[in-house]
C-alpha cells in the first residue's frame, strides 16, 4: 500500500493510492496524526478503516505521512561507507573507529517535521551559516518491542518513507551532541509516501539527491555500514520501540560538508530527494529574514 496524508477541504486526511494510480481513496479516520492509526490497526490485527471518499492524485496537497510523530525520531549518523570516508578529514575524524563498532544514534524532535513542498526555514547568520542536506531512507516501525533480535527485526517494519535530515553543521560541531543542530523548526522534511514493507525492499533501493538540479548524492542501501535489521536491534536495546516510531538510516556521500570547499544551502535553493519505490521529496530553503 502507498499511503499519504493530505489537506482536503481544510482538514488533514489519510489516503491510499487507488488501483490505476490516478486517485487517492480517503480513509474514514481523523487525519491529524497522519497514517499512525493505520499502523496501529495493522499491529492490533484490526481491519483497515472504511473508505469514505476519493480525490484526484493530481493537485493533491500532501503533508508528511506522519506529520506529528509520536516521539523523537531515531537517526543514524555516518552509516554509508562512502559517506564515512568523505568525512574522515572533517571534525568527525575522531569517530572513525567507533563507527565501525556501533552505530552513531541521535534524535530529531518531532516538531521539526514538515511535508513535501513545504519551505525549510534558514535561521539566519546569528544562529547558523552552515545548513546542509542529508537524503535518507526512513523505517517506520509497526509491531513494537524491546531487545528485538536482528533475525526478527524485519517483522517489526510497517513501511518506509523519505526524510531530509537537514543539519546546522556549525551548531552540530559546537555542541558535540548533535540534537540541537538537527532539530531546528522545519529541519525534517518527510514524504511524500509511506510505502508498506510488502511493496519495498529497503535493503536494496537507490537514494539520490539534487540541489538546484545538480546531482549530489547517489547510492544504494546495500552500502549501509549497519543494515536495517542491525539498526532496529540497536535502537531497541533496553528501549521499547512503539508502533509509528521512525528510524532514519543515514545519508550517502555527497553532503555539502563533504565537498571541497563545503557548499552550504542558501536562500532559494531547492533540494530534491528520490528513493526508488517511494517517490520524490522536494523542498525550498528560505531565509527567515527575507520572508
């Protein structure tokens, strides 16, 4: 199933792509939490809610499929081999040995999530001048659990979506811990679709990113240092994962910080991310002082 959350007649609604790919069938549920009620229904064995309307796909105004995540997103740093290599000479060089042993895990606050085509707000030079993009495949947990074994992890996946793990690099480096530089308002574009796990093999799909039409990132998830089952096992060690939890799996090589010289995002830049089997997430970056 391909699920989306959209604004219809002024209210958030959740729909699935109908056969033929031209319309969205709207579920008879409150759409304020996006597809979360569908995730919960799948976990509890309940049937899907009834359909009570259709809208054309063309012109639909999508928001994030999980516009209000139930809690902080789990995010993984330096998890592609080529990306880890491109940052070996950066401020992260001291993490080179550690990343081979354990995943680097940090969080983004749920309030930073925005949807496709939403503006991402650049906070201004007084706050940060080094804003970067990170194209990522995100896992949405279905059945929760604690101390999930790697061998069982795939059974705990509900589906997949796209996130852009936007980062204020100077803030990230200044504080050591990454949460502040990762969690600015609007710093987690997500969507457009939540694709259920029966329709996508997250272990082998292509992740690409363009900035103003210029190719920047291009990799397959087969290049992950720590694969998806390992990430689920790691994040659930002593922590109960809940239905709807989101794990962003890391970004490929080609981020602005890794270029020579580094190239930061500026007012008017457009970042487009495509993941095979999910779709395209595009957002414009806007200087708050100029809006």
